[in-house]
C-alpha cells in the first residue's frame, strides 16, 4: 500500500508534519473552533476606523496602478494578520481596495499559508 506524503499541519506556526490537513494536536481544535468575524476583531470599533480610513483613502490602489479610478470599499490587510491583533491594527499594513481587487487578492495571495523553514 503506498504511503501518503507528509505535509505541514495547516495550523499557523505548527511545525508538525501530517498526512491529513491537521496534525493530531490541532485536528480536534480545528473541528471545534469556528470564529465569527466579531471574534476575529471585525467589530464596531473596526467598522468606525474602517469608515474613517476609506473617507481619507477613497480610491482602490490596485485599480489606480492600471490607470482606473474605482471607489475603495474594503480596508485590506497587506500582510494577512491571521489573528495577530498588533498587525491587525497597524495602519501601515492597510490599503484601500475595491471589492473585486480584494476578492482577487484574498483568493490568490492570502488563501495559502506560506511556510518558512
């Protein structure tokens, strides 16, 4: 019977290798833990800050790079914060994007965790 290739656990920061998605330590946690957007920091405080940020940065930076003027509707975290609240609130890590550019960035860049060995 062929053996499955071992790969890193999907839990951020976990160095263990596994044949599945998560190592034995994190498999139970991932099944039990589903955080709401409020639990992730996107609460009333964030909505107020987001509104002010978009008022002072009204255009999508990615659309502007290709010569198009599109209204920004999302405050994007340039480096995904993945629960790090210091990075979450770091305004130098924010950029204004339209929904289309944000969805594309999230799908392409933020979807997979980069492992550094």
